[in-house]
C-alpha cells in the first residue's frame, strides 16, 4: 500500500513520523520562553530578540550540548538552561577573571537550582573552554564588538572553533554597522559591519551557512552620541531624548549561522 503514495506519499509519512519529536521540541521551547522564572526585564526584550525564531534558525534542539559565550544578564540562559535540562547540556563561558557582573550571574544560578541547577560554567581566557570537539553549538550574542575593542577577536573565535565538533554550528549576532562606511577595527560605537564580521569568522575556519533577518531594525540610524548604548536597553543618556530612543527600540542586528567543516 505504501507504493501507492509514490515519492510524495513517502515524504509525507516520514514527516508524519517526525512530528511528535518536532512538536515536543517546539512545545518545550515555548514553555521555556513562557516560564514565570524568567525576569521581567528579559521578558520585555523578547519583542526585539525573537528568542524562538533565533534558536530555531540556529538549530538548537533539546538533546544538544550548547556553549554560550559571555551570557551577560542571562537572557538566553533563562531560556536555554530549562530547555536543555535533562536531555542536553547548557554551558556558560565567563571571562577570566570574573568581574562583579559575572559574580551576580553565578549567584543567580545558585539561587534557583530548579531552573539552573544543571548549568555548567567554564572560563573564557586564552586556553580551551571545554574539551576540543565536545559541543554541538556555540552561541554568541552581541559580543564580537567587545572582542574587537579588546583586540582578541581572533583568539576567541579560535577557541570557539576548537570547542565545536566537526559539523557543529556557530550562531552569532551583533549590532549591524552601515555597509557603506569604513569599519572601525575597535568597533568603538558597538556596531560591526556584517561583511566584516563574516570575514573575521571565516578566517577562524568556519564556513558560512546562512543569515537571518530576524534582528533587522530599519529605525536604527546608528549615529548616536554614545554609540549603540544610546539605545535601549542601556539608554546611556538617561532622560535626554529618552522617548525618541525608546521609539527606535533596540539595535539593528545581523544574525548569522556558520558550521565547523
């Protein structure tokens, strides 16, 4: 009877067989994003950060080992830690030595063992973060400009390359600089040209796979007194033109996916 379906029927049956797994993963991700354990500050940023779309684009699944570089205030940690708990693994790479901000991150992990008890923490320095080839995905959100400013972008990208297994995915996002202006190699305003970033990442050995428009924000004019930090969530100018910058929203961002050959 299967032969009656022809090629289309067989494809349809294969898709039907895969549905419970895919449906369960989607429901688990939705539950993690909708968790009441997430901070109100981070939830309010979902409209700009599009967590479900970004993680689907990068191919994050529940049984994966995911290494996030410098997780900041824990926006993605709040989602990925419960999503990966049980079947996968979430590892946070914190700079060495860890400053006060990173100590607060660690304190929060300790305060909520139910949601973050399985989070593993490693150091980001000048040596391996994890055993070579031991993770499925490496994720970095809005970090490249900081590494450029510090002059260690090539070093960190190399460490990320070493951490991934062959065929593993690198997902990266950062503030998009105008394509028609020269790139400041120190990225002092926080913006990085998409083509410049792509070249840096490919020089580290990664192969480009695709770009997503999920982080695009055409309202971002990228010409502010204090660079990208003029915009939310930082709003460095305080009350000065606050309504204007809130109306712009968070920055215009490129989102790119690479693979380790």
